[in-house]
């Protein structure tokens, strides 16, 4: 079907719609409920409405964005750029007009309700064994009768006084060496880095006299949606500051395969994505140093964990081979690099980077970090570890054997592709409860401690109001609808007559359930649509099917424990996850959250060389399962479409709740079987 009106797609929200040609971007954002800030009323003064257009082919969105998709830069934009400067590729949303199909990224600084990157650092005891340490030495003065270089005499002192093998010195260190020796009266402190046995140590920095430190490192979880960094004291293991940003690659595609497709379809696309993520990392490192009150020169190490596509794009490797069988990696081993090779020039110029090993073509260093954090190989009972995200990493095992796979869940769990969905930010619904008798909902939003039915909720919420629903909110909403008899086991939403509530409203040939209606005050109507239910069913089916595939390999039908990892996993209620059938049936008291286990694994590797050696060895022992070529994956996927499952009775879940036996395809069922009350 031909459309005269251009299609505009906003990332990271995923909201899209058609607007008349010539519509200003800011106006289009307001029509579509996109979170785009503006203070000056569209006069091109405040620059709060900046957007970054992306050009080329986007198979995921079904559009090709031409270079003239936006109107040319006008005089107002040019004046602002001349006076205050715009980042390359940025446009002012109040000035740029939509002329054709376009994909527009709303950067974090342009979002009125900033993304909450919920990847806090978990407190974890680690036996400190850092790769970099401070050593003070006394160096012999030069003697023209026995001429040697200052570096050679420094190395002789390190051997004699610390038993350290001769070290190499980074070029920036050589530039400071002679000044430091003479200013310190031949006593200096060096930052000595020794990352692996057999490799020569490196001098990363040098100070005259005694330098107490401490030195710092960055543990970075480079996810497809968010990037989280923890600034860590390398002597004590303490996290000094944490910061996170949205991954700017979202504008090229919300999921990994979309980004691989972008690289395939657009010459230079991989280079674009590499540049975008390196710029974000560079800025994030600078930001976190300022937040922690740390001299950037004292940040001498960084450890990265990431999935295979992010790994390749970080390194500047085209990920095209990861988009097709046999999903070959350029390299799967752990890597030791110079930080400047990755564009990280806002920390110590000689800083070193360690990247954990990858497990397989679709199971990355983030999964290796989860394995390092959770140690399934030490478990007496069978544990299932699920790192929930845009691409779920799944590990199953015990002392006898450990298996791993990944599953393409997509961005629905994070609020994208949901009608009222948004990323986790103030104003987003994150908790939902629905009364099984009255069918009335109550909810909590990010940034407000009160439930919506409590006195003072509106005042505590503030003028921003309720803006949408994030990933944990949509999970709970769909599960609560199932428990309240508003949705049947096939995922179909009932009508008002079938469910007994006027909140179930017609929407074309299907129905939607209204969670919040602020239309009378000019606010949004936030509902759960049939399309939203389907998006969640697809995501959760992929997650469940991946887990079942690993269970099949071990010949088991049940697991003893389930660990929900990842920033999103940390906010999932085990009951609601089980009601949806996101995870295989297990005792609810044996389901726990591990928080950001990948980030924790990164910090362990940052603080311990022994941990690096351990995970490099363990990764070789993990059995990899490729879901994309497993015939049983599709069978499990189809059966998992039901809520919670088409064939598995979920006996452990049945111990705590009875799901209403409703069938809205048949019509007329009043769903009289009610679930047990929850404590």
C-alpha cells in the first residue's frame, strides 16, 4: 500500500507514525508521544530538542532513509551551530522538517525524562589480585663510565628490589621518565601492569618520589541497549562511582540482527556503529571520572564484557559473519589491548583494556562474565541462569557440566515495540497489581514511592505525570491480567462483557485493557493492547525455548534453582515471570535475582588476574548450543506461546496460584475460577 505521508520512527522509544510532509520533528514527536525536550518554544535557542537522523536501509523498520529525508539546515540551525556548536549529524527538532521516511534518535540529553540505566554495582567480596599495582623503587644515578639508559636502570631496580622481570614502557611514560627520576631524587613510583603469566610487565605511569595512589579501573558492561560503567579502586575493590548511558547504536537497530543487517545493507555501516559506541565510551569515561572525583590519569585499566556483535563493533570488526551460519567469530579468546586503540583517550594514555573471552558466535563475553559471577560449575544442584535483555544469555549447569546458549528475545522486555512502552525513566509504570474481583488496577511509577491508589500519589508524582510503561511494568501488567481473568491462556484479551469490566475497550477486531486514563487533563491513555500481549508472548517464548533446549541436552524436565540476571532481570517479580512462562517451572522461593551479574563478573575480572585465568579456562569447558539451527527450538517456542505454557502444567506455580480457566475465543466464559489470594 502506497503512503503519501512519510513514516517517522523514533529511537530508543521505538514509537512510530506517519505525519504530513513538512511537519517539524518536534511537532511529530509530540503527536507520537515521544519524549523530546524543548524549553524555548521552538525558536532554536535552547537546543534541547536535538535529534540525530540515521540514513540508509533499515530492514527491521522496513524503510530506506534518503539523505533528503529532512529539510536542509536552515538559517536558525546554522546560527546556533556557528555560535554554540552542534555535534556532527545533529539537527534541531524544532527546525528540521520531515520530508521522507526517517529514523531519528533522541539522545539522552534531549530526553525530558532521562533513561534510568538500572545496572547498579552489587557488593561482592573479591580476593584482590589486580593486574596493575604501585611499586616504589630507588634507581641508580647515571654514570658516564658505565653508560646505560634511565629505563634500563629503572628495570634493574625493579628486578633487584621487587623481583620483577624487566618491563616495557609505554611511550607517554618514556616522555616523563627522566623528569620524574630527577624530580624524585632518583626515587620514583611506577604503575606496573602484568596481565598474564609469561608476558613482560608494562610500566603504565611514573611519579617522582612516593605516590600513594590509589589507582582505578573501569568495569564496563557494553550492552546492546545500555552501557554501564563502574569506577573501581584497584587496591580495595570498592566501587567509587557508577554511570550509564543508552547505547547510541540503537538508532541503527534495536536488536543485534538489525545492526548486523544495517552493516550488510549500508556500506560503511559497521564503521558508523563503531564510531558511535567509541564516542559514547569516551564520554562515559570522562563523566564517571568527574563523578567519582578522580584524576583521569589514575584510571589505568578497563575491563569489557559484551555480546559478540557488540564485541566486534567495539573492536572495529564488521559483524557480517555473525548474521549467518556458522556464525563465525573473528576471535573468541580474551584480549589485551591499549585503551587508545578503542578511542578511550580520556583516561590514562597508557591504560590497558582486557576483554573477557566469548563462548560462541551468539554467546558472548557478557555470558562468560555471568558464569564468572555465578560460578555454576561449583553448584551441587542444577541451576538455570538467565541474563534477560534484548538478547538473552542462558546458562544451565552444575559441577558435572555447564551449557550455554543465547535467545533472540528482542526489545519488548525493555518497553520497546509496546504501544505505551518506554525505557525505564521517571514517570514510567514499573509495578502493576489488578484486583481479581473488581478488575481495577493500581501501579507504581519510577521516581515515586507511592502506589497510584494511595493518598498523595498525584502530588508526589509531580507535573510530569505518568508517561508510559517500562519493561518490568508490562511484564507485571500482562501477568496480572492473566491472573485476573482478563487474558486467556492463548493471550487473548476479553471484551467488557466477557471480563466484567469497562476497562476492556474495543480496538478494531481486538480489545485493550486501560491501565491509566489521563485524557481529561490532556495526558496520555496508557493501555495494554492485543499487540502488546503478542510482543511479550514472542519474547517470553524465545526465552523459555532457549532454556528448554539446554534442559533437553541434559535430559531433565525441572531445574533446582533459577537465577534472573541482568539489569532488567533484577526488576522482574519471580511470580509474574512464572505466570507468563518466561522461565521453566520451579519453586518460587528458589528463584532469585542476581542483579547485574555481567557487570559483577567484569568487576571480578578487573580486580583479579586469577579470575581472568579461571574464566578463560572455564569457557573452553562450556558446551555451546546454537538455538538458530536446533530443530526443537521452534517446537518449544510454539508450545511456550501459551500463558504460561501449552503442555507443561507448571505444578510448582499451581502451588501458589490458580489461574482462571477462561477462553475468549469461545466467548461467554465468565472466568469464575479465581486465583488464590497472595499474601
